C-alpha cells in the first residue's frame, strides 16, 4: 500500500460543507464551546462527523490543552492474571472518564523503566498509574516530572506518591483464620521474599492469636513457576504442612500442580487458601478459596486520584473478602 | 495537590543553558538533524536531558510529523490468557520499533467499537492492530480512515485488511492425529459456534483420513465458563468421548475442571489436547498437551505489517507446534 493510495483525511472544512455550517460552528460543537450551538445544528454537525468519519486532530488539541486526555499505566507484566484483570478494570474506569489508557510493561527488554516513564511523560499524559515496584530513583523521577501519579496494589503508603491498595495483613489474617476454623494447626505461608509482605505478618498474627506455632515459611517468586517450585520443595522435604496460605493466586495454582504431581491430595492432605481473587482460580480443581481484592473499586479510585487528586485521600485502603470454594476443605454445599 | 505546587516543566532552553549550547543544537540532537552535531556536544546535550528530566513535547512533534509514533491495539478482552500473552508480545515488538502501544478493550461498556476506532484514529496512531472480531461496518470504517491496519489471530484472510495468523486447520489436524496415535477412536471437538472455525474442519479431516467417525461436536463460548459448561453437558449425558480436541486453552481448562468435578479422570478416562499454547496450561494438572501458536513471531510480523506494509505479504500464516505434556495420555518420560 503506497501513501498515494490512501484516501485524503477528512477535514473540518469537509464536515462544515456537509453539514452546511461554518468551520467555527463545527469547532463549537466538537469542543463544547465557547459559543452555544442550536440542538438541531449540533445534530447535523455530529451526523456529518459520523458519516464522513472525521477525526479531529487530538494531537493539536492536546497541544492547546496541554494534555492529551491519555493516562499512562506502568505494569510489570500484563500477562500475570491479577495484573491482566487490573489492566482491564483500569481500562474500563478510564473510559468512564473519557480517557484512553497507554499501557506499558515495565519488564520490556528494550529500555530501563526510567526511560519508559520519561517517554510516557513526553506524551503529555494527564496522569500515571503505577502497578509495578519502583526504585527510589524512578519514584524521584516521577515526582520531578510533576505528573499526577498513583500507586496501585502496592504495600501500604509510599512516601511522596498517593496510593490505592488493600489491607493485605487483614486479608491474610482472614484467610488463616478460615483455615484455623477447619481445625488445621500446622499452617504454612508461601510468599515472596522480594520485600516485606504484610500478608506474612497477617499469617503470623492470626497464628499467634490462636496460640499456634507458625508452620513452614517458604519464600519464592510471584509466578506459577514460583508456586510450583515451592510445592516441589515441600513434597521433597517429606514433611507437608496441613494447610497453606499462598500469597497470590498464581503461587497457589503452581503449588496445586506440584502437590498433585507428587500424589498429594488437596484439600484432604493439604488445604490451600489463596490471595487475589482472579477468575482463573475458580476453574482449577479443586476450586480455590481465595482472598479477593476489589479490583473495580480500586481502579475507579485510582483514576479519580490522578484526575481529581483533591477528591481522594492520599492513601486509600480497601478491605478484602473471602471467596469460599473447595481448596480449603469446605464442600460446595457449605 | 494544586497546580502551583508542581515544579515548572523543564524546557529546551533549560537544556541548552545546562549543556552550554544553543536551543537549535538541542533540537538537532533530539530530532537527529537536520544538521549534524559533534559527538561530544551531543553527549553533553543528552546528559543535560537526563539530568534535568527534560521531556520533549511529543504532541508537538506528532503534529509536525503527522503521526504520534503510537500504535493502537484493539483487543476483545485483555484478561483472556491468550490475548494477554498476545498483548505482551505486541508491546515488546512495538517497543522494538520505538512505538508505544495504545491498548483498547473492545468489550468496554461505554462505547461501541466503532467509536473506539474513531478515537484511536483521532490520536494520529501510525497503525492499528486488530485482535478482535469486526463487523463489516467496523471494517469499512477502518478502511475509510486510511490507517494501516492488520488483523491478528483471526481465521484466514479478511477482504481488504492484511492479516497475520496460524494455519488453524493444520494445527487441529496435528492435535487430533496425536490423539489417534494414542489409539483413541472416539474423539470429540469442543469449540465455538460463533463463526466457522477451521479447527473444526481440521478435526473432521483428520478423523476422515483415519477412517474414523467424528465424535461429539460441542459448541460453546471461548471462555473458562464455556469449557466448563461443555464438560458438564458431556458428564450429564453419560456418554463420554475417549478424547477431546478443545479449540482453546481456556475451554480446555474449564473442561478439565468439569470432568474432575464429575469424577472423570484425565487422561485415563478422557484425554485432552488443547489449542493456543499459553503458559497457564503448563500449570494445571495433568499439564495440558496443546497446539502452540508462535505469538512472538506473529506479533513481530504484525508490527512490521503496519509500519512497513510493503515488506510483508498481505496475509502471513504461521505453522503451529504441538507441545506434548500429560493430558493426552503421554507420560513425562515419553
């Protein structure tokens, strides 16, 4: 396809001609002002826009307005089911506010995260949502660039940036208390050692409150493979815990696979409660009991936090809910 | 946070002052011309850009260049594991060509797909990748807008749009032939009725070539729930096929759950071969034997097809590969 073969782009003048109005009136309609336009005329202009497939040059409008009504989303890896669901919820929430979401994976091989942040900033985005762990330097860069930003799904407050999250410790406590309610006393935790995880604290506190000794503490990566590796280690060690709190759905699914591969029954031999509440763990067998993060509410709040910062507290923490299925030992009829 | 509290954006003049050069020289460095700049001077300018965190106004550059070095991606639902992996591969492939990817879910509740296509077009994207089924009207709109576009992962060629896909029929044949190789003769197909699926044809052809009667043909939706519902129907019917070719990994995972719930063993009672090759089906138990689509190559080709249409045939079809695990009846040592 050569450039010559492409149809000439439709201009504002074409729209004006088709609608039988001046180009100024077309502008008033498309920019919602500064002058009012009679409803029937407005209708005619919008009809012309539709029929001709006119696309106002948003790059030009971005220049004049100083922002491109786009939001940036920095996510570590959109393939992770939790982040896939978060991306989707943020896409919906930003569309609710007539913004498009520019999603950037920070695990790209081509460039360090700081360059990706600079590139997003250079596109005059009106806000940045961060679903990725930042270095101090990256955070300082974001502050220097002056883009309204919000961290989502991280652990607690971050100095200098506003945030939206869940009460991870309380969620973990709830999961462990459910396992204790089943009568299990040897309850392990599988999570990440990458940084201090409040879920680990919640697990410890729930056991302490019930006067139980903490079971095995297994550190691994936040991935299917990480859960699988942790499960293999438990099976090979030969001393299986009676129950496990897994720090993420992905870890739980990997763990489940390793246990089944090792001939261990779930929940009869080892019960599992998981964390996140993604849809995928409702389609493993046994279905996973999981601590659910309210992604839609979190996404809606994060979008408000960057577009209208004064309307949202600097840090918003949501409560989690337990979705009870069969991996914990409950039956479908419980 | 008030606007006053934000630091003043760094300007080209600031960069020039810091580097001790004229603003023209800064432009030459950032735009790679039109005049050459001595290497050491260039180094100094880039250093200043880095230190000051300068962000050239890409909206202004987009205006002058007539494109914003962004690509649009229209995807039905980024949460579907196959599309999540495709999004990730396209994000990498476009970053390889210094483009950012604007991902839009076409299942948004706010607006019909045609409006989303118009919005993407109005952002002066330099290409559009479509991983979603389009209506004839939507396709006509894209052609009228004159944006270089490519369909990815659809069935065969689409009149008027270029495409990148796999040989679905051959992939399905390969999967069924593998099941036949295990000695199974009663082989069902679970897929979507939404449109004619070449995988259904591949299944039929493979059985015909082996002089076998086609087993059950179950139509359902492309989702975990769809696979689960199909599995429930098979279990309730009481006449289980000996083996199943599932048209997607999601369908296969839902099917597996329904079978286990119904006390059916996989692969001992029912063997499964799946289609797509996403990472997730390597972490179910038994692990899924699946027909793998080469997503990275497909993504790289799709990006080339929109940025450099003359270098890519109008329709590029990739071969699939069988990833053998245990759900088909093979053992880990096979």
